[in-house]
C-alpha cells in the first residue's frame, strides 16, 4: 500500500520544528531516518497529517564525545554513525547496535528514532536502560525536560513524549573499560527483531566479588526490564557458575512474556533465562580488577 | 494537503533533476515512474527485502523507506548507473554474471548496489562482513551460495583480477605443478553456459 497523504516540512531551524509540532489541531510527527515510520505509513498503521523532517537542522546532527567520555547523540544521528564512533570506546553499545537490522537500515535509521519508536524487542531501548541513558525531551511550550529510561519507556510503542514534544538527544554516560559486559539476543533470522535478548554489565571489586551488576531483558514484556531482584542477589556474592545458576528461578519468575505469532510465552521465558545466565557469565568473565 | 507540490533537486547517476513531487511519493516510485529508471525493483515495499536498495549519498539504503522529498539535495546511484548499455559490465555485475549469482534476477539490482558499496568501503571483507551486508537483501531462489561466490569474484576483479585466497582455503603451492605448462589466465574464460538462462 502507499502512505496516506500528508503535508511535509523540512525547516532549517530547530525552533521552527518545535513550532510545527506545537499545533495540537494537527497530528504531526517527526521524521528523521524513517526506518520505522515509513513502513508503518505504507501499511497505514500510521497516517500523520504532517511530517516534520529533521534533515536540515544542523544542531540535531550533533554527536559529541565529551572530555570525560560522555556521549551526546542528537536526534538525527544515525545508528551507523554512532557505531563507527564507539567501535573501540564503548564495546557494549557497539555490539548492541550491530544487531539492529542491516547495514542498509543502520545507515539511515537514527538512534533517537529507534528510542522514540520503542519497539520493546529493539536493541537500543534495552541498552539505554542498562547504561543509564538520559533523554532530553523538548517542546516549544515546555522547553526542555530530562528523563531517564525508566521514565521514558511506557509500554509497547509508547514513550513519555507529550503532544508537541520530541526527543532532541540522548546522553550515554562514559563507559569504563574495567566493566564486564555482554549482549545476547535470539532472532530467527539475522537482522530480524529479537524474540528476546539480554544485556549484562558488572564490575569486579578489589575483593574479587561482583559490584553493581546489571541485567536487562528485552522482548519479555511491554518494555525492557531491569532485573533488580537478580542484581541484588548477585551484588557482592561470588559470581561462580553456581551463583549464576541460582538466578534462573528468579529470572523466570520476574518476567511476564506473552504469546504472539513469533513465539509462545513459555519459549520466550526459557530463552530469556538461557540468554540471561550466559550474558551474566560472559560479562563476569570480561570484567577486570579495578 | 495532498496537493502540496515540493520542489526537489536530485542527482541520479550523475544527471541532475529538478522537479515537483507530492510529499507521499516514495523514492522507489519517483525513480521508477517519474524518471523511468525501472532497474530499481519494488519487492515488499516495507523495508524487508532489499530489492529496492540504491545508494543515497553513497550509502546503501532502501528506496521504499525514503520519501522522494527527503532525497532533496542528495546524490542517488541506481543499478542503471553501474555501467552504460554500451560499456562493459561493472566488475560487480561481471562477477554476478560469471558465478551465476542469480536465478530469476528480481532481487539482483538490490544485491548489486549493496555489494558495490560493501567492496568500496571494505575491499577485502571477512565472511562475517559479507554475510552481514547480504543479510539485508533477500533472494528466494539461489540459497545465496553463488551470491557469496559473486562477492568473492567481484573482490578479485576490483583488486585487478588477481585471485584472492579464501581465508580457509589451503595455501597455494609455491612450486608449479609439473603438468601445468601454460600460465594461468588472469581473466577467466567466458562462461560456457552463458546463453542457457533466459
């Protein structure tokens, strides 16, 4: 099918973008890479009356690495560009991004677009949650507000953006090379959305025990979930094979996957547990003494 | 709102076009219907199959996931730009031809654009890099074996026709075989079965 008719704007000034989004009598959407929005429009799952293209707004193309390693990713920064930038400096982010679609998608699809679209089986929302990303949300009327991942992701394809607001940038804190990490996902074909996936990070304290362990699962519910209970059990305890095995039941109980055409809830739960324990073991193996 | 006419300027295969488009016109339809460049094929029209892959400012992208209006100011390369009708085939086309990297051919123009960009950026890709790039293009006929062979052959042709040993191939013997009296041709002989497939 072809997309329904809409009006199109590509202003040069960020303020003009916000003005075009502010009119609440018009159903307006931002378009950057369009790698999720255009197919939704072609299926007529989305039929916005107005598209505001960000391609001419210089300020939104900014990809800044600050002196301390903090990454600020503007709304128009493509996944491929972030991948090239962090290939060596942020192995977890790089590994996760390399699982998004295909090179032909990543060369156009944006980081902020994937976050604002919030497919709960997508890689970037889970990475943002695991990595304490901060979301800069801007509107003409309300100015700027900053949200964390837990506040930003609401439910399937739903985020905390109010009418007139857009995601202007996302900030990832600096990555510490001592931190162990792992990114695992299960997809039926290369480049497909994952059925389920796991992100794990952990530090190794001076006494050789895990410190600040993180486990995020995705594809197991309406949004990526941090396994706080599992983290609490692992923190400071010996992270040997036995310790990791002991988390299986906790993980299985903490998630509520659903049946759909791609996989049953039970299959997803089983796969999520396997990916999670593998990810924890791999992250621990990669962690180094501080 | 549907009658909004947007003036766009694009360069397609080196030729400049200044024209008006409706906002909802996809780049695939712009190329095929407005410019009559029908080498870019439309398969799924929702970004899954890769048949419509073109290069936008040098990057392989799906033309069905881009509105023509978004391509304003861009340089686009389609399969028609790889080699003019009176020219020899582009090395990537030649490689697909030699290795029979196609069956029905519907997906081929998308593969050609993907592989052209891959080998431009990565002249000697790893198997993993080849698979990552080809994973974005669906071929329902071949099972990919000959397409991967085409990538390896194109790699050789672009490197000047020299054979590149496969990473897992046994090393080439350094002493010539006693029976080989003629030098190995650097350009392959024409494929015998050339005319066998319509």
